[in-house]
């Protein structure tokens, strides 16, 4: 991943993105050996036994990343999941699945959410919702970051496109081990935090079990917390007074 700036003690490398950064679908899904397919199938079957609701969607994975262009291909989520469960598969699969994450600003301050303790990944950690994998939505193979983050906002917070303004991409941050790549964007709403919280309670899924309001004067204390995920930390640092 070129031009990465070591950050977060070297564990979560970070790259500042150009506001005009684009995403290109540059290759097709590669075929795998019978051995790899068998291992992926077995890991997926085991996971489905524990969590039958798991869905094998189509997600985007990056092959090359620069500040101005991210290129990659679509792949099955079960391949990404298998690599997450067994990181030793990375040299063979080389998957860096792309995700979006927003820092939502309300008139009262910024919104953070605590990931539900039962989450498959990063339970009990605080992050800036909405956040989620870049998925193929409908028949279009192109990637629209605003479309992706707005879909996550409706699922996770109960907010619609009419409630939100989406800013340009700011940064990309790589998770250790899983190699998931978070693209951070700014979001703004004119709704007060209380109404955002009410929408979340009545319309959203169960991705988060708590929401918190972070006024600008409290950003510094949140930045000291070890349970704040690094991508959200970087987004908060960028708006810190």
C-alpha cells in the first residue's frame, strides 16, 4: 500500500486521501485452487452454523491504493471472512476489503457509537457511525462512496439521504491482521443529537448498543481512550480544536 504514513504505534497505517480520490474496478474476481476453495467453504460453513444470518454478499477489495486512486475488484464476502478467521490465507488471497466510515457532525457535536458486544468484529469498541463494507448494491459495478455511506447511515442510524450531507474522502486506514481498509468521510446533519438518537433507537439495526455525543470541548478526552478505534480517532483528530 504505497505512501502510507506509519501511525498508531505502527499498527494502523494511515494515508491522507485527495478529496478527488476515485475508486476503479480494474480486474475480475480471480479463481482459486481447490484447496483454497475447500478451506474457505469449511470456515464459512462453521460460521453459518453459529450465525445463520451471515450473508455471502459481493464486496470490494483493493489491489492498489494511492492518495488519488484506489483500484481493485469485487469478490465474495465469504473469502474475506475466511481470511479474517485465518490471516495465514492472506499470502494466497491478498484481500484488502474496502469499508466506509463517517464522522457525523450534529449542531451539538460529533456522534460515536459503541459496537455491540456480540459483534463478530470489534465488539465493545467505540467508533464513528455509520461504518460498513463497500458492497455491490444493485446491478451497477461502479463504486460510489456517498451511496455506500448513505446506505450504512440508514441501516445503522435510521438517517436518510435527506438528513445528511456527505463530504469528500479524507483518509484511508488499514486494520492490522484483517487488512480491512477504512475510508473516512465527513458527514453533517442539521438534526440535533437527541433526534439522531431517537431515529437510531426506533429505526436502526443492532450494530451499536450505545450512542454518545462528543462536543468539541470533549474531543481531547475521547482521543485518550483505548477503546476508541483508530480510524475514528484519526477523523476526530482532524476536527480537534
